[in-house]
C-alpha cells in the first residue's frame, strides 16, 4: 500500500518539473531571439519589411477607392481600345474602297458605262451628287411612263440635270432567264428611245429583290462616283429638289443610312406575303425585325455603297429586300436617320380630307416622297400618279435652284 502511494506522487512531480523547465526554456529562447534580432541588422531589416508589407496589405483593405481607381483606368483603356478598333475598321473599309476606285479608274472598259456617261464623261467615272435607281420590272412600262410624265425629267433635261446638278436618274432592270428574249428586246427598244435605263447583270424575279439590290449598288458605284445612292420603287412619287436638299444636310457624314425606319414583325407562317423562311434567326416566334428603312425609298452614303460592292459575295440575302439591306449594316458604324418626309401619305379623293403630302405642300414644306402604306406604293399609281404630282409636287423649277 505504501509503495502504490509513493508511485503516484512521483508522477505528479515529474509532470510539474517538465512544465517548469518548458516555461523556463521558452523564456530563455525569447530573450535570445530579441538580442539576436536587435544585434543583426539583416534580420531586423527583414522583420521590418515583413511588418511594412503586412501594414500595406491592411491599408489596401481599408482603401477600396484605390481599387476603384485601378478598375476605372482599366475600363478607360478598354474603351480606348474599342474606339481604336472601330477607327481601324473604318479606315480599312475606306482603304479597300479607295483601292477599288483606283482600279476602276485605271480600267478602260467602255462597255461598263451608260450611254449618257459615255457621251459626256468619256471613259472616266462621272463625279455626281446622287444616283437614283428606280426599281422596275419588264411588265411595268406604263408605270415608267407615269413617272416620265411627272417627276422625272426627260431627254435633254435629264442630261442637263446630270451635268449641272449632279443628279442621275435611271430605271434599273436586269435581264430575263432566256438570252435575247422578247422582254429584253422590248427594254432595249425603250432604252434607245429614252436613254434612261441602267441594265444589271441580274435575272429578274420577284423573289430576287435582295440580290438585285446588291447588284444595283455594285453596278452604280462602278459607273458614277456619287456622294449618295438612292433606291426607289416605280410606284412612288419623289420631289427631286427636296430630296437633294435633305441629303445635302448629311453630305459630310460617313456611314449615313436615310429612310423611314420601321421594325415590322417577322412572319413565320408560310404562304403569307413577306414570309421570312429564316424567321428562326430572329429569336422567338412573334419577334420583330431590327430597325431598317422601308423599301419604297431609301438613301445610303458613298462609303456604304462601296462596302456593299466590295463585300457583295458574302452579304446574306433575306426574303425581304429592305430587311437584307438593314442587316448588311449591322455591326458597322452606321447612322440611321429616320426621315418621315420620305413616307408621306398621298392625297385622298375626298375633297375635304387632306393627307400628309398635300397639306405639307400647301404649307410650303413638301415631302421627299409620297406613297400609300396599304399598297406599299401609290395605290393605282397609273391613274393617281398625276394627281399626286399636282397636289404634292414641288414644281419643276425647285430642283434647278437647289443648292447642291
């Protein structure tokens, strides 16, 4: 019994002695470390650096504004890079257009020029203000005659308009699927009489309007060096002087796209007018198109026409020509100008009901173009073009006094 008690006391003492010596050793080591660091400049320096680093980290955590400044600089740099990318892209486009223009100037292909251009400008591209292409078809002879009798000058006046005012007007048309058909010969005969056609390397067809539009702009830029290129349908009334004045306000801007901007529904159902087979590209069923100019009339600046001509093979064609044109400019630095004077309504047959173009003409503010939305042109244009011209026209003298 005595032996067991002695054993327990011995274990307690051993534990006490171990703790005592451990504490003594820790105290002794701390003093040695302080002496060493105070005497060793390298160790002291290293320790101070660690303390400063820890202090800086703490300061950074306390100052989120510094991080905001850095992020602000990053964002500014990113914006500057984006702006530079856009500038480079525009310069590349202009350089490509310049090269193309130089190649056309160096070429001597007389067959590429219209009768009027050859007669007055030799083999050089004529420098003009605007080129108006009137979209027409083989069956639209009477529509063309209604335009010739109203807002489009004829004969020597057409030549004079091109010479003195830099305004070129042509009916644009391709050819039939059959070579030298009776349809093509009829156009040849009509052109020999009026000399107001622009023949395109294009097979005519209602469902080929997007392709025809590409070909028109590509052909026009090879023949005329214009500031603006306009497309208009052959059942739309145009005031040439007002059109020239409107475009003149934007002549020094790059990437200009002018018209009555709209955003109609994407029609997914088959067998309806303006059906879009590629409707799925525009998102969910029931979505609308992006903003684009209505197809009755629109104008684009020279650089955009050059862009179409240069990239013609790779520009995608949608079912609707006006949608196709708008899609070609997505991703470019293009200014969309929504000018509602380019889509005025025509006069009513009711003597007490005056619509847009007639009222504006009486106010001295004529419209650029007039048509009926319900008909996508002037309804019954053969019978009504003369009426629209009388009530909404600016007068023949206006275009000759226009400052261009």
